[in-house]
């Protein structure tokens, strides 16, 4: 016995009401600009919607006569049943007053059909992956599903709502006094500069190896999680146990060497107590870690969206961009640019700050002035363009052992939305405990130059 054929979800009545409403009110199309031709189930309805769109773009009326001429000129009259069906649509629709509600039904049915298509595609790809890994198949499916969950009502709106929100926020901030506008970081100077990590903003932190960018990123993630902020850390470079070892050292104030290899040293009892205490705190912190090596941006975005749907995220940290997987067949700058754009989309879509760590070009090490600039970002054009805020880390003592700036880590604001650039911040190198601290007091002064007195010959 053959299986019963099921008709895909659709609503012919709603489709007819939308088309009839558009023919009655030429301005109604602007109310449903999120509706697409492919959202209609019936092929003749798709063609009629296309005709209405093209005629509207030409400022031509969408009445039965004009549309009939359009179908004739495009050789499509037979596919829509001629002018008679178009006239029937217009006559059977009393008004365009409820067109948005009908359009939402059409869109809803279209999403259900796409869910079915996505499920069928998943089954086919699982049976015949064609060389793709299960992770790639799953990531593509999750990306498709996430795209179907985007809101339909978008477009130009009055600024009244935005101004009301701003006025309410101003009143709240004034009543609360001076405070951060986003999530705090562990460092007072950086908090003063950024006023906190703000929702919807992509922060790129760039540095050469050994400058401390991974330590900074992990410090932000674990510090925030220990304060109750639900944080996702994508550690592309290190494993989750390595990240936790660093977190234990940083927040337990324990030498990292001891965390990795506990010994019976003089302070062993104190270190064990601190180790146990900080582990207990970290276990209860809302921190989730993904240590997939060479993760692709589509996978990362899909996993973040899925986790956010399960329970909202409040911060995302990615360590780091240039260890992520890219398509070797494409230009690297475009692939990294796509990854940065994916992170920026996540920031806006989930309304969370995203901190993305990035590598700098090797050319920095080969020149006299080693403090980085925007052009030093690997594949810099795409990154520079898409990032909202760019900070560089620099250690002068890494390049010059005799410098007076010993143990100083410079934070250089290079680009900023709502922050001031050009003024360097200073943190203290505590890499022995896998953390950065606020720099206390004045910077070390340079050594006085040695004076040489030239004598005279008799």
C-alpha cells in the first residue's frame, strides 16, 4: 500500500487576500516588504506577486488591465489563467486593511515548508555526505534553521520609539550616577575607556604571539562568568582543560607552573586551598566552552544561536580568528572577513558583546617601531572595516630586554565606536599567574643617559 501523499503547508485564501489587497491599495506593498515571491505556494500567485512588484517599481497601477498587459507581454498569461482570475482576486477582496495579518500567515506557511525541505536535505546529506564531515552537515542544517527564525517585521520606522528608549535610559543612568553602560572588564582603565563591553558591539583584540591576547580574552570570559554573566568561550587554539588551568591560576592567585604540576613546595598547602576554592566557584559559574579545533564560522554561529535559544547568552569570546577553519579555495582575506562579519552578526542578532582575538602580521617584528597599527592586522582590510572596536596589545620588553617598560603591557585603542582612540592604556604583566592586572602608579622611568666629558690634551 502506497503511503498517503501529504500536501505541504499553505493557505490559498491568505495568498489570495494578500494579492487582492495589493491590487486595491498600491501603498500596501511597503507594509509587507519582508514577504518574498517564493513565500507563495501556488505558482500563479508567485507570478502575480512578481507582476505587482515590477509594476509598483515603475509607478504603474496594479489593476487588472495593467496586470493583464504585463502577463501578455511576458508570455505568462496562460500560467495565471488569464485576466479573469486577476479580476476575481480584486473583486473577492473587500479591503487591504488586514493585509499584514494575511501576509504573516503566508510567511508562516512558507517557513513550515522550508523546515520540511531542510529536514529532507539533512536526511539526504546524512545518507550521502559526499566527503563532508558530520559537523559540516550539522552546521549547515543549523544555519538554515537559524535563518528561518529571523523576525519578519523590519524596515524603516519612526524615531519616536528610539527617542523614548534613549530618554528612559538617560533618566535611569542619571538616577544611578556614574556607572558602566555595558559588562565590566577586570581592568579599571579599560572600563573607563569603553564604559563596559556593550551589547551588539564587536571588539577585536589584535596582537603578535606572546603579547597576552589569549590571557586577556580568557580573563574577560572567566571574570564575567564568575560575576554571573552567561558566557560562551570558543577556544579554537587551546583545549578546555588548558583554559581552566589558566582560569584557576588567574583567579586563584596561584603560579601557573604549580597548577600544571603541583609540588610539595613551602606554599603548597595554601595553593591547594586556593585551588579547591576557585574550582568550586568556577564549577558554579555560567561559563560554557567550545574547544573545537579549526572551527568554521558557520559552525560557530549555529552553535551560539542554538545555545542562545536554549538559554540567552550575555557574552561571547572567540580565541582566535586566525586559527579558525577557512575554505582554502577562497581568498583568505574574504574568508576571514566573512568570519568577522559572522561574529558581528551574532553581536547584533543576540544583542551581546562579542570579543574576537586576532593575529597581527609578522612584518611588525621586522621594523624599528613595533607598536602595531591597523594595517598590521592579518588580512586587515576586511577586519578593520567590520570591527566596531579594535584594541592592540604590545609589550616593549618582548623586543627590547633593556627597555624601562619592564612588565608593562600596552593596550592601544586603534578604532572605536563610542570610545576615544589614540591614548594608550597600561596593564601589568602577570603571566606567571596567567592574568593581566591594572598598572598601579606611574610607569617606570627611562634610565638617565650616561654623560661623557671630553678632556683636552696638554
